[in-house]
């Protein structure tokens, strides 16, 4: 199981636009990709923009990306670390 923790870079956090971009990227993978924060006990499905938004992760929040697929973890983590509002 691959896992990494990254910091949200988008100015408004993981709201609709970044969540949609992340979910679209996650849908490309066969493996399940989960996101979690320190404040949220249950991980959410990275392929669901609604679940990503439900995390309530604001700019500067730490988000952990977990999956059996290391490439999926790397891609989703990179997106979270990128200001997707720019």
C-alpha cells in the first residue's frame, strides 16, 4: 500500500474546481484511491468530487493519499500540491 501526505496548495482549498480535476484524474486508475485529513477519521474516494469537497480541506491542510497503485498516489498527490485555481 502506497501512501503520502501532502499540503493543499489551491487558494480556496479543495472546492469544486480542484475536486473535479482530482476526481477526473483518479477515475483513470483501476485501483481505489483514498484521501483523508487529520480531522476526518474515514477516508473518502478520490474519484468522487463530492466526497473530496466533503473533506473540507482548506489551503495549507494536510491530506493523505493512499492506494495500492503508486503511480496513482503520485499523480493525485501532485495535483493536491498544485494551485488548481491558477
